[in-house]
C-alpha cells in the first residue's frame, strides 16, 4: 500500500522512533532501562500496526506484550538485581562490537536484496491506486451511512482464527497449558506442598 | 451500525471556525474538534478525580460517625484545592541511590496510561465521545495493563527492598485480576457483537435492556475484579499502612505521590465507566428518545452525559462503601480468590452464555429456539428471547457456576468457614436467648 | 539470636530466609514493641520480641514511695483500663492492712472496674479490627468508649489514667447523676455490641483472617502460664472472679465465656461476650447498691505489719497480680507486679510460627497487649 499525506509522516516518525528505541535496548547500561526501551519499541510497533489497519493486532500487542510479557521481564530483572558497583564496571562496547556491526550491515543488505523480488512483483494496478487515493483520503465522509468503511479487522482475525485455524489454535492452547503446569510444578518447592496440605 | 459512525461528526460551528467545506473537513474533524473535546474531558475528569478524594473523605467520615473536612471553605469544599496546592509546594525528595530517570517516569506512566483510556469512553450520546474506535474495549484493557508497569518501576526505583517486594506483589495482583475483568466482559460482548464501547451502548439501547440482566454473573465478577485491579479494599493489602512490607509509593512525596493517587482514583473512575457502559446501559435510559424528539438534540446529549455520570457515581459510592466496611484479605487469600474463584467463574460464564446464545439462534443458523432474530445487520433478541436470556442468566448460569467453584475449591481451607462458624454462632445465641450458661 | 536474625542476604531470588524488623514505631504493634521476624518467603519461621522501650522502673520506684503514693503508678501500667490496676493494688494493700472496705465502696468499685473492662475491650476490638482492615469499627468503638470516659471524667476528673480508688475505699461518693448516666449507657451498649457482631461475626473476610489463626492448645496455654481471654479461648475455665472471688464479685451472677478451638476467632467471640457479661454485672450492682460510707477507717500514715501477700484480680488482659512484701515501715520492701500482657506476649512466638507475615499483626492484636504493662 502506498501511504500519502499525514499517514506517511506518521509512518516515518514511528519507524525512526522504533529504530532508535531498538538501538537503545541494546546499548543501555542498566537492564531496566533496556526493558523500558523495549516497551517503547513495542508500543511503536503497535502504532505501526494501526497504520496497517490492523487495530485488533495492535490492541493485543499492547495487552499481551507490553502488559504481560514486559511486566514479567521486569519482574525477573528486578529480582535478580545486580549491585550498582558492578553495573558501573560493565563495559558497553567491547571488541565484539565490530563483528556485530559487520554482521548487522550484511544482514541489512541481504534484507534489501531479498525484498526486491517481492517489491517488483507488487505493482498496484492503475485503478487500484486511484481508488486507494480517493478511499484513503480521510476527508471523505458520508453522513447517511452509504459507503462508510468500517475496519473489520477484529472480525477477520476472529474468523480466521476460529474457523480456518481452529485446530492449530487448540494445539497452541494445549502447549500453553503444558507450559503453565510445568511452571507451577517447578515453582512449588516441597515446603509449599506441605503448607498446602 | 451506520448511526454509530454518524455520532462523531463535528458540529457545524467547528467547521465554520476552520472554514472547511464538506467533504474535505480534515482539520475540523480530526484536529480542532477532538482537541476541544480532549481539553474539556481532561479538565472535567481531573477536577472530578480531585473531588473524588474529597468525597471519599466525606463518605468515610459519615460512615464512621464523624464529619470529615469542614474547615477549608463551606463544608470543606475547597479541601482538594488546598491539598493540591500543598502537594505542589512540597520539597521534591528523591532517595539517594534511586534511579532518577525511572523514579520520575514511573508516576507519569501510571497517570498517563489511565488518562488515555478516557478518550474512548462514551460519555454521552452523539458528539460526547472523543474517539469511537472499534476496538474500544480491547483498547481499554490494553492501556490499563500498561499502568502495571508504572507500579513496578516505582517500586524498583525507590531502591528499597521492601518497596520492591510491595510493588511486585501489587502488580502480580493487578495482572491476575485483569484476566478476570477481561473474561467477565466477554459474556456481554456476545450480545453486543462489537468491541466498540459506543456500539455496546447502542446495542443495549436497541435491545432495550441493560446487559447486567442477561449477565448477572458477569457483572458480579467484573465488579470484584475491578476492586482487585485498582488495589481497593478489600484487596488493598499491598498498600495498607498496617502491613510490614511497604507499598510501592512509600518513597514518593509531593506531587509525584499526588500523581499516583490521581492514577488510582482515575482507574476507579475508568473501571466504573466501563462497568456502566458494558453492563448498565451506558448513557441510555428509557425515555431518552422521547427527550431527543421533544426537547432538541443539545439537551438530549447533556442529559445523556448526566445519566452516565449518575450511574458512575453510584458505582464509585459502592467502591467507597466497600472500602470502609470490610476488612482486607491476606495476600494469598486474595490471589486464591482471583485465580480459583473469579477466573473459573468467568470461564464458566463465557461457556454457558455461548451455549444459551447458540441455542437461541434461528433454525437457519443452527440454533434451536429462534429467540434471536437478525434485523438490520444485527442479532436482536425477541421479547421471548429477552425473558429466556434473563432466566438462563439468573437461574441456570449462577447455580452451575457455583457448583463448579465448589468442586474446584472443596478442599480449600476457607471454603467452609462460614458454615462451620455459623453453626457455632447459632448455638451460642440460642443458649444466650434461653439464659443457659454459655461457659462449658 | 538477634544478630542471626538480622543478617542480610544477597539477591532476593536465592534468599531462603529474610529478616524483617517490625520496628518499635509501627501502627500495628500497639505501642513500642519490636518484633524481629525470620521469614522464609512469606512464612514466619522464627520470631523474637524486643521489649523494654517503655520501661519506667515502677517496681523500683515503689520501694521509695509510701503506699499511698504508689497507687497512681498502677493507672499507668495498663493505661487502657486504668482502674483495674488501681483495684489490684489497693485490694492488695487492704489485704496487708486487714482493712474491711464498706459494701457501698465495693459495689462502686465493681461498677467502675466493669465499665473499664468494657472500655478496654472496645479499644481492643477497634485496634484489632483496624489491623485486619475494617477501619470503621475503630471509630464506632471509640464513640462508645467516649461515653465511658465522660462518665469517668465527671467522677474523677481524668479520662484515661483515672485514679479512682484509694486504700480503704473511694475518695468521694459518686455524683448524683452517676446512676442515671450509667444506666443510659447500659441501655445503648448491647445494641452497639450487636452492631459490631453484625459487621464482623459472619463476614467472610473476617472469618478468613481469624479462623484457624494463632491456634493454641489448652495444655500449651497452661504451660505458658497464660491467663485471661487468651487462656479461656483454648477452653480452660479459669477466671479469677470465679476461682478466687475478690471485692463484691461473689454477690453477682455472671458467666465466663469459653472458647473451643483456641484460635483468634474464638478469642474475639469471648471478648464480645465478656462485654455483655460486664453489662449484666453492672446492672446487678446498680440494682443492689447499698447505702453507707465509701471510705473505711484507715490510718493517715499507712504502715502495714510485717508480712507478704499476693493478690490478683481478673483484669481485662488477664490475671493482674501484686506481690507485696512489707517490712513494717511506711514504704514497701518489694512490690512485684504480675503483668498479664507481658506473660501473654510469650505466646506470640508459639502462635505465630508457621503463619504468614500478615497474620502476625492479627495475632499480636488477639493477645491484647498494652506496652505499659509489658514494660512496666
């Protein structure tokens, strides 16, 4: 899809923000700062999802990733806290930085070349671009209800998940159940077993 | 559904301000009018939150046979202003080895994430909603879960072992009760068929009945989960004064502490608003349509806002009432309540509601009773359908869920306490009435 | 023991034990009590009490004061039920002097002491409830206690440390409206007690927090030499008012409530019932109040004969005792106080080990200590 006008501006702002926050995740000194920057990155990604008209996925990203996974990350980081003196002695940029930068650079170039065939193949037809240009113009509004576009992302995700992908969904939930039972079992010491009785 | 989207057209006078003509009304529609709405809502809500503190003090005082704030202004009405001023002027203390950046950010994250939710709540009909996103409910849940981060960061950045433990306990409690909140709402969503909060109110208006009649169990679970989510009594052990492990905001003073306080009361307001929207019919009350046609659209919107505010006030009064009446649960009892009582009950509610709904579909869609007809793109229960749903909700869902909970918890220590002790109290009072010696 | 408990650990994850200090300044320790807890996660595995912050050396001071000068110190021991302390001491001295107190004075003493029992139990209920979270009960209890304190203030002039009794009787007779005011108070208090019971007795949360918490079997209670509601909660029928009646208690008809399970809930029920029984005693005392003098013939300078006595009464907290050794002079040779709160506090370690941290607060509340008595 082609973004025009405000959407393009917002896209670039969010994309650059994501990249910056991602770099901070890796280069922050304190682990908690790293986690905070990861939270910012994830929120930016959620906003990018909204730009892609997938607001349901954006909401779920924040609910699950930021509100669940990152909270647990922070729990672990805070419970295994290191002392301040040790943190000051941590060297951020060691000699491994140069190989890392080289590999990242090579990866970026390979991404660029890998995306080329896909981008060549995607050529929107002329009428489609016209319709997009008109349809995406946020100024177009109809008051009587005819021709209003309501995003049906939630419905499409639900339909896909529970109709076409019902079996993988059940299998995934079974996996999660196994993980939960395992976690509870690992966390309960023998003392707690006695306490429960 | 189209009528919902027609709700958010900016009024004409805004368009005349920006001089734009339809159909190109970008600035009026997306910048100017929402800004005006945001300013009004923020101003009103922040004042209301400040006065919620005042009302908490007054209500607690009246419950406790005393008067509460009386000195500052008539009946103590200016007390929030005095408190706010004092907190602003206090010295800004940051603990010595605390991480300054995170220490300052934590209350901001808490407050901002709670305030952002105000944008999607339908405060009234027509133009009284800032943004009617069609994932409104998911947005509310998602952004509320971000406020947990503010808590955790506050506890950690205070550089005190006990603040950290208190914060971790608080946040574990909040996360657990969020699950219960989410599950309890799904039942009402089955009837409303949309995640948009304005849409849910419109659905209750179209169905004619608030959804707590269809979903009594869901409403109950939501209320209790909301109490646990906002760390209010009887679930306020992590921040109680008589507890040994200090709460997450022990090291905060001055305006930062006021921000946490504001976040707590705004969270109360927001969870009450969601409860009113999903279960109590939102801004709609019967007779509103007559008002719209007879007294004009402006009075219509203002009355709808007043109705919404009134319903929220009832729920918030209930919150305060609970806090000053009941003792508080111990932490492990609290977590047991959340995980072993509320979540199974929520799941049972979802399953049973789904079963009743599918049974009620028309024969063409695989149902049995045909109590739900498809009209104008929505599924609407018929008259018999409404009675059917109310009956199944009260008479079948609640006992079945209770049976499930009793089975799950039958070995729990706290399960039979009430009955055991009831017997002893009854025997004792019988003996006293008959003037028999109580001593053995 | 103390250093062992307070040694810190490395990170929080691999800490098997954590030392927690419930410091002398704490809203729930009912005074300046320091409790050192050793925790495993949230379970208490060891406990040590550090007392003495309120020690005022009363027993030593008593060796240098005359018998009459010592009496006010007893108000300040258990400052919540001041008159009980007075009663114990003056009866002890009267036993030494072999003085017979007039009947009217004895009845009035019983009335005032039982009023103080109600006041003490009301304070106990308020603080216990607020520790467990029910804040409103505290203010209701204070509202009722206020009435009692007003009655005392009009009689003696002091609300808290009411020095009502003298050796040989009362200093002056009660004022004319005393009887009406006490009767008015007795009219309202049973309904108020019912109000508290309605709020708490069958409340699910209260039950969860108090049933099965701090269980003490009867033999252990006797071995620890506990007395008062803590002992009766475990089912042992020992009340000094019935076992060795003192003052005018033998004339009155009342019951001693007993518990069955020895947990916090039973002790709560016992104290509520004791309040009702106190109401009963006061009514009987007011009905049968004899006329007559309120002060016996006691010499101006009190010099008891050489000897020693031990006298104990049933204070609201337990058995309050005084052991007096007289050497013939105007000052006692030795005065030893048997403080019920100090002895009952020993059971804290026994009761709290194995429970969670949040229960320690409930258990301290149920023992009903007053630091003035613990530290003397």
